[in-house]
């Protein structure tokens, strides 16, 4: 029997890698030579519709994510598109709680990130079908529809569906005004473009001046190398920017807890706003100790926090002061909404991790949705901005005078140019072939 109902037909998955390690773009104390990469998925339907998503990685292992997305494909092909879009909460649970795939996490790491790429791709398709940008699709849902997207399992000791509903109902007032504000003024950004650890002092100075001229008032620098050199570099930057610009630092997990406290107290001489990932993101107790000991410097983390349950502990225990969601670390939009709701409950600002490849493009939608419909707060909120690789996206972010302009295109912004995907596909793409023959 031939059915005319539209179903998910197949995925196309590409291993796309950019040779960023050649210029040390993205280099930090833990990740010395990243090749920013995407395990890039295009979800296809029998009706010819598509949605795009990806897992961000930094090179080797990207092929593992490609295989993980293939494993998730088997759970999606054949599902009716309309039924999935009508109940994205159930779709998320279907993928995340698959009784066999779940064993590979549970709810963390390679398989969870692959689920995130697929969930995000379906959200991209959904927003395109509605003819709106993702942030406005989400912001148009009723409080109950938003609650229905979230899996509250393992969260209810700190956030119940009723509490989430109350947070969202409180934010209903003013949604229209905040939407207009974003469309007119955009959303604040901070930049890490000047701060990579592999850059020379000259390059850092040049990029700092450029950032100030571009209107940024908050800059972040990588630390966690030799502490004397960190102190020297941060002092140099503080001198360049003057007293009124916020400076944050990012240690990318390299310190032990006591070492972090000692080093952050030394860096405090240069008026640090937040310290990011001072130690292992799994160490909730360690984060709590660091944040008690380095006040008033704020402690930030999230880009490597595996799931909403770890976020629950970090947020509810006061272990972090800044919540750094990542669009592609946890299992996609739905799980990030759970985290936004918990951050709103504990009144902790969400300042997303971005950069990499495509992270800015997607995560801006979550921050804008948060402002319109969840926290209703934009004070002390910034989205990270790094000026790399946007040219590969069909709808690249637009950051003007230190602010993200609100997207007006349809979808999530995850779609890459077809020629970028073929040129940088690893290892057979033309760009990689040219490099292997020339080096
Ligand atoms: Mg970081």
C-alpha cells in the first residue's frame, strides 16, 4: 500500500573539518591544536523537506560522531513528520531513552551529542516549515507547550513542571515588547577572538584594539598555561583596555581545585569578571569550593557539562554564577530549555558558549528565546562571539557594535553552504587533498 503521509526518509551525514590548527585559532591550555569540525546531518523527508544540525568537535573523532548519528537515524526513519513536530517532547524522549542506545551514555557524551544534532535538525525543519526563525517559533509557544518539550525526569527535586509553568507564565507579560527590542537592538555579545593562547602578544594587542573599535565591552582570554605568563598577558590586556571593559578568563579545565583557587586569586589583581572552567566540569563539589573561595569573581561553566542533571547540581547548589549552555553538547533544543528553566529559577544568567564552527549561529536562538519567554532578563547576559568560519553558513550571524542582530531568516541557522561541505569533507574534500599534497 502506498501511503501519502510524509515521513522521515533518510539522513545525509558529512564529516566536515576545517584546518584551524594551522593558525592556532581556537587554541587554549587544554585544546592546543583544534581543527574545528562538524559531524553535519541533513534530515530528509519523503516530501522533500530538509533540516540541518551538527555535532561540533575539534577534529579527530569526528568520524565517531558521524557513526553515532547513523545509529540514531534508525530511530527516526519512517516516523510521520506531522506527528513528530506536534509532540517534540515525545520525540526527544524516544531518542534519548532508547533502551539500547542509552547504555552508551547514559545521556552524555558521543551518543547524547549525536541525538542533539538530530533533534536540532528536526527543530530547524520545524521552524522552516512555519516560516520563522527558531527563536520566534519557540517564543510563540504557550507556557504549557514549552513545559511539554521538557523531560523532567531526575529534575523534580529542584524543578517541577508546575514551577516551570509558573516561571513561563510570569514571563508572558512583555513577550511582544522584548521581541521588538531584540529585532531593533539585538542581543549583547562578548568576544574571545583576541584571546587564544597560541597567539603572539602583537597579534593579541592588534585584536584587542580591533575588538574595542568594534564596540565590544567584554573580552575573554585563555589562561591555564604557565601562570606567570598568564599574569603577564592579562596585565598587558588590562592596560590596553582600561578599567571599564570587562575581562573574563578561561582555563579550559586544566587546574586542580586548590590550584584554581590560588591562581584565580592572583589573577584577581587585574579585575577579572568571571573565570571559566577552572577545573573539571564534572566536579560539582570542586566548583562549589572554587566559587566560595574566589568571590567576588564569578565562576562560569557549561560547554562541557554533559546533561541537565549535572546542570541541576551546579545551578541549585550555587556552584556557578554564570551558566554557559552549548547548543551542541547536550541533546538539543529540548534539553537546553530544561537548563534555561533551571537557570531562571535560580536566577543565574545564561551566557552561552559559542565559537567553534556554527555554535554562534545556533545558540543565539536559545538566548533570544530565553529573553523573550523564560528569564525575561538581559542584564549581565552576553552570547560569546568568535569571528571564525561564519562564511561557511548560509545564514551567518551578524554581530554589529558588539551585539548579535536578531535572525529574521527561517530555521535555526545550521545550514552550511553545499560547497563548504564538499570542499572540507574529510579526508576526500578538495581542500584537504590540496593540503596533503602540498605539505
Ligand atoms: Mg570556554
